[in-house]
């Protein structure tokens, strides 16, 4: 058996009103990919932040290489050979690749304070070469793709000779090709004896790259098992504490009246001549490869971006939508892909985020009716089972799946009849995904229409009544639920044919 690189024993962490970690233990072996799994709010990220020195534990011990280690800060963690790659990258966008890799550790010219630029670039190229990555180290990071940024983050870890690498949801925004490159790199790092702690909600990845898996639930350790001895059903049962009998709880309702129709939507240089309709009681999927401009289309419908041409009809009547305020007034809501930067005001409370888009309903004169606002928020917390100690909790302290429910509550409070979900399950665990799909069903039963933008073909096939496929800014085709398959969708998404249902 390989040597232990890391032992975390009896780690406990309490936040106001929440026991985030309760006596959790975990270990990591040399040359191992150890997957850390659990629902949103299970405590995975908190445990890893303690390991990375970003948060102190209230109790427990950490041993690195068999020796007790006081991980008092991120700098101390790096000295101990621990490096963490967060979902939100920690890169300086206007500095070059080389400058980001060696930030704070730049080689100097002799004993002067001046940076040796030529050596900096050579050293960065050497690190990337050892990783098998080809990248121009002179490029500013803001000109890189998400996958390339991730490679720079990994290069930073490799350059400080990290022995323990923590990866938090590394695949959330990668294409299949980029993901394959990441897995190849992980294999190379593992082969050199590095231990990798890998957090992911995509269970198929566990079986592709994992050696062992630890499942957490409600801040506690549930089990640690060899991946070879597990099935997908085993993992789901341990994560949610029950049998999840229906991952995609699709309900079939009669197709109602047309709620939304768009014709000839065009935004020069991005998408051209897009047209489709949504009816009450149906979920329509909008899918395609990264770069097919799905998000740009829904942002334009919502008035966040200006159209060059096109018409929008709500309930059979043409409307002018030049801003999100106009869209909301016409009963259109958008749950954005980037909920942290675009969907939520992180410093505000759960209560304030829920009522934000329809505050006029709660105003008397110039004052907000505080008691009624709180009652509205508490009703939605109860109805949607939002896990929060209080409606006054800052929304930034909630898990990703819980934050998504807060955004959904906001649009429910506006009584929006047309809801557009952009990647609604990104970064959300399997149990919370099912809850989100059940909430979509509840919306349909109220007479709403849902447009779901998603890269996850199983959920598109599992939940949608019709599927629209985009390719390079154009609508490549439409498939009915009966005729849709992954192969047909990918054929349209790659420009391999047009099909209208």
C-alpha cells in the first residue's frame, strides 16, 4: 500500500447556527485520486478550506507526511506541499501566464529587486513542458480559455512542488475534449506520486479517474470505499441518505397556450435568425456545444443584451424588451448561468435576495413593509426547503444548490409565467438536481413555460418535451422528445445536419 501523504483526524467546524463539520476524518495516499463526494452543504469545501489554511478548524488534527502540521494560512499550506484549485480561479487576469505561475516568487536579476523576465519565461515553459501542456507563457490570462486557465492553476501548484493537490469542481465549465486533457494531466501527476483530492458532482468522473471515494452528508463522514467496489446507486444512496428512485422526475402535461414566441432574433457577430416558441406546461431544452451562443440568446430575450433584429411575443402580443426591467414586467424571468456574479447579491441576506426583483409589492409610500417582506421570504424558505439558519443569513454563506433555490424563489415571487434556466444544475449535487427538476414541474402545473439551457444531455433528454439545438449562433434543428437521442443532438450540435420536429 502506498504511503500516506495526509491524515485529517476528528475535524470539527462550527459557524453561527450551523455545525459545518462534525468529527470528520480523511486520509490521502501517495499517487492516489481520492474523490470527495456529497450534496451541497455536506461540508466538502469547508473541510478542504481548512486543509488549505483558508479557515481554522475548531477541533481536530492534520498530519502531513506522518507529522503533525499546523496549517495556519494558505502560505503555510503551500510550504507544507498543499495546493488548492478553487472553482473560482485565483489568477491575475492582466498578468501573463508566466507571471501568474510564479507570482510572488519571480526570479530576480542577481541581488537586485528587478525581475529576470527571460528566466521567468523559461521556468514557466519548463513547468508546462513537464505537464505536457503547450501554452504561450507571454499571453495575459484574460485571453485564455477556462480550460487553459485551469492548466495555469495546476502549473502554479506543480511549480511549488506540491505533493497534495485539491481540485474543487474542476470540470464544471469544461468541454468533453478539455476534460479528457485534464484527466490525462491528472494521470501524469498521479504517476509522479502526487496525491489528488477531487471534488465533483459528476459521478461518472469518479469511475473514470478515482481510486477511492469518501462520501459526506450533513457535515459528517459517511463512508470511504474503493471506487472499484461502488456503483452509482451506492454513491447516491450514501449522499442523500435514501434511495433516489427517479433522477429525472418528468411529468407530462397537456400542451397549453403559447406563452413566448421569438422570431428572427439576431445580435450581429453572435447569433442570427433564431426563432422558436414556448407553451404553458412544457419544458423546452436549448442545447449545443460551448460557443454555440445559447446563453447570449436567452440574455437577449431577457433584455440584458440589445438585439440587432427580431421580435418577441408574450401571450400572443408583441412586446418591446430593451432591459431586464421590461422583461420582468412582462412576466419573464432568467436564472443566470453565473449565479454568484449575475444572479445574486452575495453580501445581501436570503430575504433581500428573494424580494429584490419585486420589491414594489412590499412598499408602502417610501418604506418597505419589513414584516411582510420577512413573511414572504420565510414562506419561500419553507416551500422550497431552502437550507438556511435564518432568512437574515448572508446568501454568500450558503451552498451552491441552496443559492440556486434562493434565485428561483425570487422569480416565483414575481409570478413570472416564462422562466429561462441557464445551466440550472451546474455545480449542484444529484439530490438538489432532482429537487430543482421537481420545482420546474411545479411551475408547469401553475401554467408556466420553461426554457432550460443545458450542456448536460442526460438531463435535457430526461426532462424536456422538445429540444432546440444550436450550432455556431444558429438554430440547427428541433427534436421532439420521442425522436431525441444523444447521437441526434450531437449531430445537429456539430453542424452535421438539420432536423425540424
